[in-house]
């Protein structure tokens, strides 16, 4: 069976991990949740650094753990990238990349050269780690993990130790991981913007349990998650750049069910991009409103209503054609408009972030 099947139960005083997950065979799966929700513990179970009694782990059909098997960490073909890059200071970048290569098999899936190209570090090979920026060091760490031809790449908040500028520098390289690697990447993060940008699949953890597990777009559009995401509640849509308006520095992106004007990010026509629309930036009207400063006004259908975490507020899921959208409204507004499932409305979208 392809993909990762992971079932773990650990009881510690004050914390229980209890998960039964079926994760995709490729692409980036974000393990997302607040501090203490169990993200690192789950990653450590997969790496074999934590032993959950009666746990089960299969990676692309291979048993790494069940009642009769236990593959020790050093025998698990995995790459592990930590918050802080831990390079050997006495070796050059190339020396660091080559370290440990002898234990990989000949059928290397990601060769050293590919890893160097993917992370854009060819010009750094002769440098010592102390002469690299934090972002460069982390790119070398990721390349080193990939050079070992892992069957799975585990990344534990690889950007957490970097400042904003370094994060921006490394994100484009991480984006490539979900399009260019054919192994699964498990990516621990508690930053919703990082998850929106990098993940294909998401596991939302809370108190050691998986609150939600599914493809990014549809999982973020569930109404039981936003209540926990607070200000970060919103959807991510996969779109294509259809038109560029040089006069106003705008681009029109299309997605199943409509199109939106966004700030031109310099993408070529036809490029695949992601757009993120936060629930707080969506408002609803019964009629189209075009004499406003808001550029994007689209027809939509009310799908579902749900309470929010403040008694004044509610969440509304809408459909823009086949694509979901979430709006955060007051109960008073919703009652005033008489909103109900199936109703045709117009949505105004105050801000759209182009994230890919
Ligand atoms: N060896 C251990 N023994 C007992 N409790 C532990 C052990 N390791 C971690 N914990 C507890 O398990 C819980 C989950 O920790 P974990 O590090 O997995 O969370 P996390 O979601 O990765 O958090 P963060 O985002 O802060 O890294 C925490 O309450 C932690 O204190």
C-alpha cells in the first residue's frame, strides 16, 4: 500500500498521543498545531526516536514498526531536518553533503547533484559552514538530508530559527519540494502562512489527536477548523495566471469557479499559483456592489453556517463554483441578510494574497 500508515498511542503523565493516520506517498504533509499538540512527538515516533508500544508504521508498503518488527532509527531510510542546522564546522559544505553517503544504496532516488540543484547551493560547496547565512545553512542541511536518498523527509520547523528575511530567502526552495520530490515530506509547523504556502496535505493536531487530516484546500475550508485558527482562518485556492494588467500592476488569476484580481507577482501567463483568502477579508451582499474600492466582487452560493468562538460572530462557508470560501460575519449581519444554505449572494473580497 502506497503512502504512510501511522498508528501510535503513547501515554505520558499530562500528555497522550493517539493518532491513526493515512498520509500521501508524495507531496508535503504539514503537521500543524499549537505548541504542545504533539507534532514533534509524532515525528519522533516515525523516525523511531520514540517507541510507542503496539504502534504501527508502514512507509510505502514497508513495515518499519508493528508488533513483530522494530526498525531502529539508523536503519530507517529517512532524512531529518531540525530547527537549527547542525553542520560539521570542520567540513566544507561539500564535505558535509558527502558525509554519510556511503551508507546509501545505489538506487539513490535523489542524488547528491539533484539535491544541490534543488536547494540552489552549487556556489557554496567550498565554503565552511561559519561563512554561510542562517538560510544557506538550512538549505545545506536539507540538501544533506536529501542526498541520503531518503524514502521520507521529516522537517521539524525548519524555518523557526530564521528571521523574516532569511525565511523569505529559503521559502522558494522549500516550495520546490512539493513539486519536484517524489518522496513524502512531513513538515512540522505552527505558522499558518507557511502551511498555506507549502503544504499539499494537512494534519491538524490538538492535544495529541488529529483534529483533521486531508488535502489542504478542503481541510482549511472545513468549518470546525477556523474556529481554532482564529484570525488565520481562510481558504487556499489553486489558480492559474490568466491575464496581466501592466497599467495597474495587477494580474487576474482563475480558479474552478471564478477569477480574481491580485497584485501582479511577476508570474508568467499560465503559471500555477496559490491564493489565500482570509475569512475576515470576505463580506457578503445580496446584490452586486461595483461602486466600491473593492476589486473583487463575485457571485456565490451559501453552503453552510456555523458558530464562531465569539457569540457575536459566525462562520459562513460559500461556494464560488466548485471552490470553497469562508467568511466571518456577525450574527446580526447574517440575520439581517436572512442567510440560509442554497441562497445566491455576492461576495466582496477585500484582500487576496498570492502565495506561490
Ligand atoms: N519524553 C517525554 N516525556 C513526557 N512528556 C513529554 C516527553 N516529550 C514531550 N512530552 C510532552 O508531550 C507534549 C507534546 O510535545 P511535542 O514536543 O510533541 O509538542 P509540539 O506540538 O511539537 O510542540 P512545539 O510546537 O512547542 O514544539 C508536551 O506537553 C510535552 O511536554
